């Protein structure tokens, strides 16, 4: 399985689900990002660079029932995301 997979679009043309794995460095390594996630009250469907001092792309790796990012479980997105 690659780090970037897309689910099939069903006959109803529903949304495509993106799967992205975090990089092999950083706080959470080689785990799947959780999309969507909420950060600063905005629903995110992709990796973001918000508030990273080096401008690196990152994602939540765990969210609560309301899709809120806790600020604890996150990782840098791999280059193929």
C-alpha cells in the first residue's frame, strides 16, 4: 500500500477519501493522518503548515468525536501526501 491511496468513487459519486501517512521523522511516525480534522475552528481535509515554524506540512493523527485536533497527536506529512 502506498502512502497516498484514494477510495473508489461509488455509483452515487460520493467524495473520495484521502489516506496519507506521516513521515518517518517527527512526533508521530509512519501512522495515518486523520482527515478531516478541525484546527483553529476550521475543518481541514489536507495537510497544513499552519503554525509550524519551518513551514512543514503536518496533520492530526488522532481527533475526538467532534473531529477536534487535541494538539498532542500529530505528525509531519510524508512527501507523497
